[in-house]
C-alpha cells in the first residue's frame, strides 16, 4: 500500500495526471533473466472494472487459479496499460524517464497475453490550485482469486484505514526507539544512536543477509547463522521476546556434534553448509557459527532475567529419513554442545581448527589450519557461560579449566612480537605475522584477544597500539594489511579481491566496533571515540560524492587506502556493523549494559566530554541516567546515587515495583 500525496508547489494552477506504474517479475525471479523462452510465454494480465476503479490482475499462467497479483487505487481510472512494450513505446526504445505512451491523453487498455508485464493506471486528478493537494492510495497484493482479495482491496481504499495503519506503525517505532535515548555532546552520535542505528538493527534482524541490493537471497544464500546470531544482539533490549524466539530458530540449525549449519532458508527451513560445499577437499563446517548464539542467549538472559529459557528444548538439525529431528535438548545443553565441539576440534597447537573459514569467510586454508579468531570467540563465549553458571550457583571448575587451557595455548603460540597472529596454516606457518609478505597484521586477531580476556594487559595494549599504527585510516580501520596482490589458491577467497577491497585490506566495518569495545575494555575512551566517529555515517554528509552510501546507514565495507578509490562505501543496510556499533555506542562507550542482577553503568567516553544523559528501559522500569565527568577522565565511576541515595559501585540493581529510577553518576577514580 502506498499513500501518495501530490501537492501543487508552484504558484499557478496545474492540471495533474497521476500514473503509478510497476513492473512484474516471474516468481522464479532469476529465470526472468536467464530463460527468455518459458517466462515471456507464461506472463499474462487482465483488467477488471470495479465501478469507477480498475483492478489490474497479473499471473504466470500456472498460478492463474491460485496466486493472483493485483494492483489498484482509490481514484477513478480512465485507462490502463499492462504491456511494457506499449507503455515505453517505440518498440521499447522509449525510456522509463520519458515513456512514449504518456504523450497521449490515455493509455492503450491492453491486456498483455505474454511478454513483459507491467501495471499502469491513468488518473486525471483535474486542476490543482497553488498549494492544493490530492491523496492517491495504491495497493499491490496477491490472493488466491479476485473474490478473496476484495475485502482487502476495499479496506485499503479507505483513507481512514490507511491513516490508522500508519499511526500504528509510528506507535511501534516510538515504542521501539524509546528503549534507549541518549543526549551526548556529539549531535552525530545522538542522531545515529537515537534513530538510525536502532532502525538499521531492526532491518538486519528481520532480513539479515537474506535479500538486498547486494545479495540474491533465495538460490544464492539464505539467512546466515553467524550473521543473524549477531544481528539479534542489538535488538534484545527493545524486543526480548522476538529475540528469544529467533534464538530458538537459530539453535535448531545446530548439529548434534555441536557445530552449526551456515545458512538457512526461512521459507523451507532447510539449512545449508554454504560456500564450503564448493570445495570437496575442504571441511564442510565453519569454526565459529555455533559459538555466536551463546552470546545471544546470555545477553537475552541478562536483559529479561528469564532463566527458565535455559530449560526449553530445541531440536538439533540432524534428521532421520522422514525428516524428523534425531534429538532435541535444552538450551543449556545446546550451549555445552557448542563449547565442547570447539574444545575438542583442535589442531597441532591445540587451537580450534579453522573448518572452511571463521568469521572472515574469505580465508579458506587447507585442512588442518587453526583459527585464533575462533579461539577468542570460544574464550568470550566461555567467559559468558561461566558468569551465567556462577549466577545460577552451579559448578564452573571444568569450564574454567577449558578457558585456562585455551588461554595458555594462545599466549604460548600466537604472540608475534608486536601483535597476535591470526591463523596457523596446515603446516604450522603463521598467517598474520611480520614474517608474511601480505596480510601481516589482522584486526580481529588483536581486538578479539582483548574481548576473550586471553591477552595480558601489556600485550593487549601493544596489540591495540599496533592496530592504530598499522591498520587505522581516516575512514576506518582496515581488516588486515598489506593486501594480497594476486590470486593465491592457498588463501582462497580473500585473494580474489584487489588490495584494499573488502576482506583484502579493505575497511571492513563489522570488526571496527570490536576494536572500539577492546579500547573501552582497556580504558581508552579517547581512542574508542575516535574510531567510533570516523565511521559514523551521520558525519559523512560532506564526503558524500566520495562515500556514495546513505549518510544514516552503516555499510559493510569502505575501500581501503591501498585502493585508488579509498573512501568509497558499499553494501549498506545489511551488515553486522549495525548491531555491533549499536552495542558499542550504548553498552561500551556510554557503558549502559544489562547484567544478570541489574544495569551496569560504566562509561568509557572521550575525556573532553563533561558528561551525558540517557534513558534506558529495563525489565519494565525506566532509568533516567545522568553522568557527570568533572575530572575529564575516560573511565572510572567515583560516586553513584540511585533515587537520591548513595549507592555502591556501578551496578544499578534491578528495581521491582518502581516505574522510574533516577541514577546520577560522577566519573573520576573509582
Ligand atoms: C559478510 C558475511 C558474513 C561474513 C563477513 C566476513 O558480512 O555476511 O557471513 O562473516 O562477510 O567475511
């Protein structure tokens, strides 16, 4: 449904025609481009007069009696067109910018019997005085037949119904966005955190990497398990129930051995091993997919306090011949299965085997390679799981041992002198080392060594300083450097890109917030904020000719400084950057994050800030938080009051019964 308002903004009366038009594709959309035999012979249109209105019907012949597309409007129609060739005119030399048929008063009333089908309706709106407006509502829908569609059509012809629906929609957004609102000294940060970033997070949660300007969805890939497991993290505060249900869906693609499928198709609920199937000689699993959901489950529990969730059961993906799941288990067991998979799936240094790839799905090394990324993600997931077990009063000794084992292997083998390496090849050669010609230092190897807690304080600082020195640019942090300069089958996908593009030395944005989180963990709010601001799309207006992406959406990648088009952004909307930048801004820089017992307020902000304000809804209570920074520190909470009374520490215990809580924080040495 489209609610269109046409206003005469000139100072003279104008005669106005409105001709909404759309073009159909066959439901097998790819074949529209590849099968010029079958598709054009099957596409047909019909017109149905409905009083003064017209309903255009369209169908591939096989769906004539089951799935009918319809297009109509709420204004009288004097003529219509359903044949693209006739609409554009001049045997299709006419263009969409200047369709030849619009030189006549009326369209040809052709009911297309084949070929490229469109739907166009001619409305003569009459003369509009200066400043006068008309409303035109159009409706595109699908139903089993026209009779079944009629009630829907009649409903949406009514402007009052349309208005009500739009009000409902804006009420949804008001409520969604009111979960957290911030007021910082940085207007670009306020704009992105209050509206655009959480909006993008909703879109990535809903559509993930399914279908976009850049991905084909059906056929090419589906919903990414690791992608969605990270997207969901950002919407947990606003939509915990949705997150809970979605986490269960994602867990149903975990296998009995603890690993997970790579994609799934939400229409058929079929999982797939993704690109790994392209190489017979490589493993058909990814070393990280199954670990991400552990972060989601623990984040959900911290937000909602709903520990019964751990006992709910979800099937594993393995099925018998009839397609029934072979086993179901509790959420708690799913977590343990995932951790145990990584614990035992290890290589020569005792580090997790890479599988086909880890988060960076373009580094595809031969069987036997080990992944530091997956070691760190495992470390992070273990840290979260141990904290959960502690909260539940359960024994953690075995899991602590697992954590310490992995930590000591990383510390023993992966330090390269000034930073951590990223992989070990099947023969033990490091990848992401000063010894390599290309890809000497990888961002994720450093930030995640901090996120996992595996790096000692000194190494963590040095590794993150190496990131600043070797990888940072004015448009964002590069994923690795220098870029591989030529295809090399030993490394796979990454070397199919020229240096500076995407994962090959480009500014891949998704991992940028991980570096910011690492900096806040190390207490460097100035640097975290510098990294934050340099990729904030709300600051890109003046660069738009170079940047080319929407200045309110995080893109997936920006070309790096080895590429002649350094600064050009691509793949907007569908990127894990949205989720992680939202988490970074709200939970790590502003430092307001849910824990099992309450809200933690532990900011790590730029020292120049005098403070900030925020409101956060948490377990049904609204927290009004004011942070003052009189000593101009980056981190440290000196003094806390809750509803006027002095409180201990930066954890604000969850309130029951109250509807509002006032929190005053004074930063300084803790
Ligand atoms: C894309 C993919 C994601 C992958 C990332 C890095 O964002 O959707 O699955 O992890 O690229 O290669």
